[in-house]
């Protein structure tokens, strides 16, 4: 019964990845396999660590209370995503202030990687900020910044999954595979300028899935 939860949790936690891929695809960004791998690996490490923490808490409190808390956290995360969707306009498909490949003028003053690390919260709103050298491709250092931004959205769900006693390796493995597929598929779909609305409604879709998952876990 938990397999469905694991798969849907992996999908909902990676809809941002799909949206970022779509945004990059519409601007014909290049995706190196190593970049895709990093963007899948780092969030999964974060999920794994939070699941370990959640599982430790599960041993301290009763199993019913742990399930209740886990389901509550998942539903709360879903509500937050839905609120974000209605309060924040989606900006990932805006034309970047400096186009890829530009090397003169203001583009010569490239922001540092550390500056981007401090701006993680805005990268998912405008994924082009991760391309800090304006090269039109997401390279290793840039992928690392983007991966940490994607990780922020997975921490609460990872903790909740640990509380509910989901299998750690299945959950992390499913999230890793789905992330790889979503990033690659998003770019390929975006290259043809179709289904852009998926990226725009990613928070809304993820929020609805998380709320339904929480209800499902409460009733199961």
C-alpha cells in the first residue's frame, strides 16, 4: 500500500524539477548528464537525511502519533505550495535580464557562486538565475546551486516520510529516478514550446497531490 505513496511523493516533490526543465527547454538550454545527476542526487541526500531524522522520532513517539504527524506535515506542505501558487506569479519563463551567450557590458560582471547560494529561495521562481555565467547551459557548479534550491522543497516531505515509516531506500530511489526523468523530459518538452503550463502550475499540482497523500495516509 505504501508503494503508491512513495511514487506519488516522488512525483509531487519533483514537479519543481519538471518546471525548471520546461523553462530551460523553452530557452534551448543545454543539459549535461552530470548536471542532471547532481540535481537528482543532492535533493535525494537531503531527503535521506530527513527520513533518518523522521524515523528516529518515530521510535520515540507512538506509531499512530507518528503517522498523524507525518500526514499532517505532508498536508501542511501541500497547503503552503498552493498558497505560494496563488500569491506568487510564476516567473521561470520570463526572458532573463542577460541572454545566454552575452559576454559584454553588464554580463561581464558575473555574480559569484556564493551570491547565488544566498539567493536559493528565488532560483525556483526564476531558474535562469542559476546560469550565473550566462552560458546557456547548466554546468557543474550551477547545477550544485540549483540542486540545493530543489532540496529545500523536499526536506519537510522527507521528514514526514520517515515519520510514517516509509521504506527509506525505495523512497529515495524513486525520487532519484523520477528527478532524472523529469529534468530531462522537461527540457525536451520545453524545446518544442509545448506544455509550458505544467511549469506554471507545478506548485498547485504538487500541493494538491500532497494534500491527497496526507488524507490517504490518515485513512489507510
